[in-house]
C-alpha cells in the first residue's frame, strides 16, 4: 500500500508531497477518518490504495474535539494597532478602559461600528466621540478586516463579493435579493473547506485557514454599508458560504453573537442561520450556546451514499447525527432545524430516497429544503430534473413534512450554492464511486 503525505510549507508558500511506500504500523482501517491523534497545523493525508481513496484536511486540532479557542485579547493588526471588529462588547469595553477612557465611550464606539447607519471603517467617520478618544483610536486601532477586490452581478440580481484578506487569500460573500423585499447575505467562515463534500466546488480547495470573527462579521457590515441602498434592507444572514462553520465554531459563535446583539447589528436570532455538514460535538455545543437557527446538510438517506458524497459521515453516521438532533431539540422550545438536501440525479433523488427521508426526520422538528445541484468545472454529478424534484417534494409533503424548493440563484457568476471558491493545482482526491452509481456519474 502507498501513502502520500502533503504538507504546507509556510516559508515557501507551497505544498510538499511525499510518497511513502511502507504502510503505517497501524492498519489504515483502524485509524479514525479525521486522524484525531495527529496534531500538525496544516496536514493532508491521502490514501492511494486501490480499494479506497480518502482525504482529510486537518487544522491544529481534531474535528471530533473542536478547535482551539481564539485569543481572549484583540488580535494585533500590526505591532501598534488592534482590530476592533470581532471583539465582543465586553472585550471592547475592557480595551477602551485599558487605554484610559470611560466605559461609556465603548458603547458609543460599538454603536458606530455596527449600527446608527454608520458602520464606521475609520476614525474619521466616527460621530460624537471625545476628540482625545478619536485620536487614540486613530493611533491604536484598525477598523477594517477585509479589502474589497471585486463585485460580480448575476443576471438575477445576485451579487458575489470578493474580499482580499491581510495575508492575500480571497474569500467570497453572496448577497441574494428577494422579490418579497427580503435580502440575504451568505457569509464565509473559512478560506476553503476541509470536508471534501464531493458535490461542492469549495471542497476542491481543501482548507487554507479559519476566518477570524472580525473577518466574518466584516462581510455583513460591508454589505450593509455599501449595498443596502441597492438591494434593500438586509434581513437574513446565512453561514453557507465557503467553509464548514462548526469547524470554526469559536469565531462563528462570536460573530453570530455580534450580529444578534441589540446594540450590534440587531438581527433576530431566527434570521441568522448556521449551516453544518454534521460535526456532532460542535453541533451540540452550538445548540447549547446559541439561539441562532441551525441548518444541517443531509443530502443522502443511507450511510453508503453519505459516506461517499460527504466523508464527514464516516466519523459521524446518520444515526448519530439525527439521534443527537432529536435529543437536543427535545430541550429547545419552538425550534426547528432546516435540513438541506442537494438533489443529485440518479444518486439521492429516487422515490425510495424520499420515503427513507420521511422516516429519518421523524420526531425532529424540521423543515426540508430541496436544493438544485449547481454544476461546476470538473463536477461528476448532474442536477435532478424539475419534474422529479416536484415529485420528490410531493411525496414528502403528503407525509406531512414541511418542504421547500430552493431555486438556483447567481449560477451565471458562480455565486450559487456549492459554487464558491477557486481551487488550486493541488486538490483533494475524488472519492471512489460505489459500483451501483457509476452509470449515474
């Protein structure tokens, strides 16, 4: 058996790939899929055996045990300045006091960062603050976490915004206007993604790094600041852009808390939705620490299919994922999870799949969102026809499920669900297609 070890070299900014001919001392089938015992900062392990093809992109800690907590102090932008966005109000208040000003100044600053129609990007835009305090902010603080690179507008009015980060990496944010006057911002939580879902373009990137809370919140602040006049009031935020939000749970919860803060961005918790592919320990933590809405990407009704198209299922099986949801939601009042189901022709769209889905979600307060698959370069899947999607929906509806059809938006600018990002030359491997589905792909 041969193994490849792919490592990111920080000094050169490149990947180094090593081929190892000798097997590990422990059999591969005894090593957990995400290798929780391994601790390198950015490591991908590829098994190149003839009978299996798996990929895991690891951060500094195991997916099964969460990620390391962010620093409690503000993140330095340079040796002299700290980044204000991303601090909780308590952190901001302590910092303001540490530079010699009253706590009341912190609240005035907080409101101008996130409310009052200002969404300040510099100290020059602050209103009504003490002159000395403004001078201190100019000298000691940085307001912007992102730089605008480009805005692409699709034929249906959907906008894809490209932001450049301080380290030169690029993320994408999508703004989706609705005829009913509702506008949704779809934010990214990581650069790339470690999950390697086989139908997702972002997954072809692998994971570059987590976003900070500041980089997450700034996406929404920017949209409110620049686009509100053109697309209408921003009413909803969904963490469905680049990345697996619960893999970056500390920064995601922190950013979501600022979004729903009554003195912050003032979104209703029900209007902020965090999506996950099914990281069970982090999912439990989220449901216990946040009142925001939850979406779970289900996309299959058997472990065989989900193991293939969503490798996270090899660690957290359908039974564990759905059992956890039943248990946790039984303790939450008037709370429903949104199950997302990307429909792939010949893979997960049969009437038998619809019937199995009814059984799987039984006893879980939920809605089911049927999503059109959006093709992308190199994709091996095909979208389910509209007629078959309607037939699938009708089976669910007749059984009493609340079910919605989500139309594709922004696909002519690669802004639709599953189309974000830009894979490089080195990509996670495609997983082996089960024999009975080889005709479908």
